[in-house]
C-alpha cells in the first residue's frame, strides 16, 4: 500500500505495517511509478497535479487535504468511490491567533501608531491620559460584546482567548444552543443582535447562502464604532458596502485576511480604505497536527472506520 506525500511541507506520518510513503512534486503530474497509490495527501497542489491524480491513480481510495477547503480537489474529477477528507481543524490555532492579532492591532490603534512613528511624532492622541471607554471608539476589549459568526473549531478556539481579555463572547451558527461553554445564537437572529455588538468576527465558509452576507444591511446594523474581522472567506463580505461604510465612518474599523478576488488587484480601492488593516491570506498556511491527521485517516481506511472530516460528495 502506498501514500503520496507532497513536497510542499515536511511530513512523516506513522503508517500501518505494510505501507510505504513517497514524496512527489505537488506542482507536477504524478509519475507513472506512483500510479498505484492508495492515498494522496494534498497541500499546495497544482491543478495539473490533481488532474493527473484523478486520471491515473486507479487504486486511489482517499484524498487527504491539509486545507480546510476542498473545492479545487472536488473539481478535479475524482470518482465517487474516492473519499475526500478536509483539513478542518488543522488551522484553528493559527487562524484564531491571527484573528486576535488583527483585532488587537485595531483596538489598540497600532496602524495609527505606525503612521505616527513614520512621522517621528510622539502622538498625544494615542498616548498619555486616555478614557477607558471613549465615546464613538473601541479602545479595549474589556466589557466589549463580541459576536463570532461561524462558530466552528476556529471560533471555539478564539472565544476563550477573547473572554480571557475581558470580552463578552457569543457565537452564531445555523442553530442556537451552547457550544464549548459559549452561548450560540441562530443565524436568523444575527441581525437583531448587531446593534449591541462591538466586534463582529466573520469565520463563515463560502457557500451560495453566505455570498455577500456581510453587506450593507449587516454593516448598517452595527454601531458606528464597531470593528469587523474577516478570517473566513472573502466572498462572504460585500466589499463595496464595506468600503462605503469605512469611508462614511459608519463602521469603526475592519481587519481582513481574505478578499474577493485573491490576490487583491493593486488598483483595488480597498487598499486605500480608511481604518482598514489588510493581510494577504496569511492566517493559516501552516497546518498543525498534519502527521497525526494523516495517520488517523489511513488507519480508518485500513480498519474500515469513519474517516475524519470526510467531505460530502
């Protein structure tokens, strides 16, 4: 039995007896010598790589992605008998960390401090005696109301970090209830909750239902001092509406790690939007626990048990 590992990151999963691993170029077609592979691990793989796998790997039983999204893999045309497993959860620690970084940078006005530093200015507006909760601006997470929309593994990782900094945290998902010790409201109730929300963290996936869901209505329902963080998918935010809100001052600030499209064109107006902190989809990009996930799903394949995070086909 054979598993093909990508050359885009060092991997060394513990495999069952009788299995061999081969490292292949993730951006090239798969060599004929490896057309007998049973498992393919995907990370930074090109379309040509995936297409050749779908066409030539006749024994393939499992495609293990190390990314949370598998749209490109599904589009490659693998047979229905091939299980495609996502890398859900592998990026939760780093994406949660990045979301927190964006939020703290905006709350504590680090972009403004960098501007002042470039001017060699010791800003009296940013330092010295300051009110804890000034009118019209969020300057601390103490007692801030945070709503995490898309309360999956990343949201559940982020929530206690925010709570530890003094924020009041709720999640939003398809159904209401409690997850990981936090109150979760239903998606249908999000709009009603926004007027009392200081920070909206968007971790929604890109689906037909979520396209542009953070638009003029959602942004308009938030207080003028509110901060939007998006570490989900760029397509979930109406960027024209976001730009308009930032320019009009009806949104306090925004931190985006994802845009639509990506890369964001150099002449896109978002680059020059006021009070916007933009990072180039850098929240993830470094799977945590990849070897363990690969090993667990190979064992599941051998034992005939459930593959973790198998994608619906």
